[in-house]
C-alpha cells in the first residue's frame, strides 16, 4: 500500500466512522422521543455502534496489514493500558451519564420556569406598586439555578421566556386578566418546550453525544490504523538493505505547529531537514491524528553516517518565534527544558501513555514482527 493509498484509506475510514456515529445519534434521539430514559437509550445504541465500529476497523486494518484481522482481534487491541472494547464501554458509560445530566437539567429548568410563573401569579397581589419586573436573565442570581443554567443560556430561549413572564408582571391587571395571563404563560412555556427549548436541548445532546463520540472514535481509528501502517512500513524499510536513510515527511494537512514540525524540520545528521539513518529515525505516528510518513532516501545510500548534532533541537526551535516554538514543544515549560539541554523527544515522551511514546524505526519494526508473528 502506497502512502497516498493509505492516506485515502484514513480519510475514508474517518468518513465512515462519522456516518456511523451520526446514525447512532439519530437512533438514540428516536428512542428518547419514545420515552426511554436517556442513559438507557445511549447505552442501547452504543452496544450496536461497537459492532459496526469494530467492523470498519477490521476491514481497514486488514487492508493495511494485508492479512485478515477479525472484529474480535480489533476489540482486543490495546488502546493504552486497556483493550479497545473496554475503552468503548467506558466511553459509552461516560457519554450516557453526560446526556442523562443534560436532560435532567433541562427538565428541571422548565419546571423552575413553571414554578416561577406560579409564584409570580400567586404573589401578584403583594407586589409593590411600580416595582421593577423580575428580570428574566441568566445574570439574575435571584432566579432558580436550573432555569439559569439549562434554559436561559440560549439567547432566543431567554428572550421568549422573558416575554412570557412579562405578561403577569404588568401593573393594573384585573384578576380575570391576570388568570388569563398566567394561563397564557403556561401555554407559552409548553410551546417553548415543544419548540425552541427542545431544539436547544437537542443541539446540546448532539454536542454531548455526536461530537464527543465522533472525536473519540475517529481519534482511535485513525491513530491505530496509521500506527499499524507505519509499523509495517518500518519493518519493510529495515529489511531493505539498499535503504540506509529515510526522511520523515508531514502530511499536507498537517499545518499546525506540533512535535511533527521539529521531527520533520530539524537537521540532526547534516543530511537535510527530517532525514535520519533509518534505524534511529523517529517512527510515526507522533500524536493522535498524525499522518507523517517515512520515505526512503535512496539517493543517500552509500554515504558515511555523519555524527549526530547534539544541538539540533535547540537550533531548530530558536529559529522560531517563542509562541510557535512553545506550541512545537508542547508548552512554554517544555520549551525551556529543551532549550536548557534536554532532548525534545525525551521531554515529549515523558507525558505520553507508554503505548504511544515516540519510538524509532527499529523499535517499530520489532513491534510489527511481534504483532504479525
């Protein structure tokens, strides 16, 4: 598989995963609208999603490794310290709890609005003449907590609730007119709960479920697929005696400053930016969603291996602006440690999960041999 074919596969897998997550979200919304508790609805669709997701990963990994990889093997993949199946289960539990909390706060907020209307209605006769109307605003700390936190956070919804409440805060209302105004507020709140409020709730649920699950699933899928591809390529490169040097190249989509900028930009051996003796070359991926590749440099075959430049990291970073250099290093503190003499990859690996630390091509080839053998 060529790098271009692999990049195309990554893009295709990402699109397929997004489509499955969207389908799961739509199924969850349908189930919830029928009255199922949000936590149960999410768990139900995530159980189904896990099988679909494993199938997509199985097909993609089989293409990359050029050998059959079953769904059971996919779910057994170690993602950090636990198997993928456990990561998916834990994520489903977390998303379920988050969605349940959002719905509960929404329901409590609408209940608060109705209680507030009743309080205004019943207390109308005790209101001081010419008193200021109660301000229906998220900034008014006198309002119930859930009303502020769940309902009044949307500008349109805040305006509609304020408009409804204003009907029973008008001086000179007679008792029949007041009762009509109170009933009108309740009808308005019911309408909001079926219209604007429901739309606001569903937007929040889409962020909590769809956006979060999409990012989580794509991050694992793309990273694991590229990791498997890069390890197989490392094995091929290491076994080819005609290849002595490789160049680490960034994907055209990788524009933001990150550790890839340093790995592909520093001239550590005097052979050009991102060029290394193959055994010691850093092997992709270097972070989640990384698409860097290792490309053979046959034009350098036969050259005497030069000495490593100990100050290559510092030289590269000092040529950048301080803010950009900090982004490449990972933080201002990490940048300073590198400028003080620590190796950039040692600093980067310190905070990484052991399973995703940056290793060299020789280590990656060994990992592939263990997996494939």
